[in-house]
């Protein structure tokens, strides 16, 4: 009788555990790759949404990475997926096949909404940030907060870009960034602090951030590429502009741009000069417990920079699709770093105090010239 009773208890417990396991929703992973149907290029930042197949409610969602891939985890297997992006038709996938808790949607090709694109008329100024298939573009030209800043300071305002006080440029926390100017390699890649210090924000049209460079770029940019696009006015006739900027602490610059456009030729020049002083103050106390002494030091240092630059160039428009550009740029920077440090040794039998004064000077001339041929295809 006792054995029968134990058997009944065992069967009841097994039934309860089985029911509990069946009641727990199973984790499902939904993966895929979103591409443009016409160009087959990955579509970054597309919106991927998981819907409940019964109620059509939104369960969860995400955006695609810069390579167009996405992965979502959900607890409901009765679902369908929708993919959308600005300027594209929404793609809905209902026929989902699960294998070992994974739903692999493969490549999802979304198509541009031609009707929407034909009807849209954009009025107003360019957005500060543009997201394109292979890069992000940050338009500097209309950003008043960058007036008077150097290219290094402008870069430091770009999301995912970091610039430290020594001028080291990092992209998403990693060094090894290749810096281009107008799409061409620059001496800035070797010494960003010196080369970019002579370029002011008034000379910059936009900054392009390319985190996954294609094969057309040099392998030097292991962490990504920053392309600085300089302004170049191509309105017909004679055009020019003058900008004067000042700031606190000492940060002053002047820039002049001139442009002359005819039917075939476009002549352009940019002149710039400026001065900035970056102060740095520090205090340090070092305690020697064995000797019972303390060393107190305070330091005031300046990084004073004068810079001058000139750009000359001409475009020859062979026809509407072919252009030859010849340009040159000379930059000269004078840098002085005076510093004064005072030290006091406290607690010794004889109190000691001394001062150290140091001045470091450097000049950095830079010369670059280019000849470029550009052809536009239909």
C-alpha cells in the first residue's frame, strides 16, 4: 500500500513539473541583415520591430548596426517582423521558420519608396547630422557653437570621436584613425595636433565619419576614417567672405575666403591666421610616511599657438561630368609652452623651497599640394 502511495506522489510531482516547464515561454532569437534592394548596400539604423501575431501589439524592437545586421531576443514565438527606414517601403515578414530557438531571416532587401521621394520637397537648411549608407556626415558650416574653434575642437564635438589634450584622435575609444582632407590622405594622420591646429571651423564644410571603410580606402584606418571636407564656393562671378572670431581664454582668429568662377574655371583661395593660449594649473602633494615629510608642488603652464595658413587652387571643368583640380596648401605654426613650478618640502629639519621655470618652443611648417581628376557617372 505504501509503495502505491509513493508511486502516486511521484506521478503527481512529475505532472506538476512538466506543466510548469510548458508554461514557461521559450526564448527566441531573431537575426537578419537589411540591405538596399537596388544597390545591395547594408542599411544602418533601420528600425526592426517584433509584433505579436495574435494581437498585432509591439513586443520589442531594435535598429540595425552600421553593417545592416540585427539580433533580437523575444519570449513569444507567435510573432511577425516589420522592417522600416526613412524613404523606404516597410517590409513585413510573417512566414518565420524557427530552428533550435533561432529564427534566421537571412537578407531582407527593402525598396526605396519612389512615390514618396518624388513628392517630397525639402525647404530649409541642411540638417546638422546626416545618416548615409556608408557614413555619418556632421555639417559644421551652420553650427554657430564651433565659431572660432580649431579642427581639433570641432572633431571633439563629433559623437563617438574623442580628442585628448595631446591631440590624439580616437574613434569609438580606439586609436588608429586615418584622417583625410577632401577625401585625400593628409599629414594630419601623422601629427593631428599640429596639422589640424591650423585649420579653423570656418574653413570646414562637414566631417564624415566612416567606421566600416570599404576596400577603396587605405588599410591604415584600422579603427575608421575621418574625412574633413573644406568649404569651396562655386557660385559664378566673384565671391568672398571674412570671419573674425574671439573667445576666452585667449582664442582669436581671422579667415578670408575668395572665389572666382567662370564658365570653365573656378579659382579659390583661403587665408587664415590666429592665436590661442591654453592654460593648465595643477597641484600635487606627496607624503613620505617613513621620513615624515610632505612635498607640495603647484604648476602653471601655457600652450601658446600662433598659426597661419593659405590655400590656393583652381578647378578646370572640362564638361559637366569631368573636373581637374590643382591645389596647394601651406600652413605654419609657432608654438611656445612656458611653465613655472614651485616646490615646498615640509616637515624636514630645514624647510626647503625652490622654483623651476621652463619654456619649450617649436615651429611646424606644413606644405601639401594635390592634383585631382573627378568624373561623375550617371
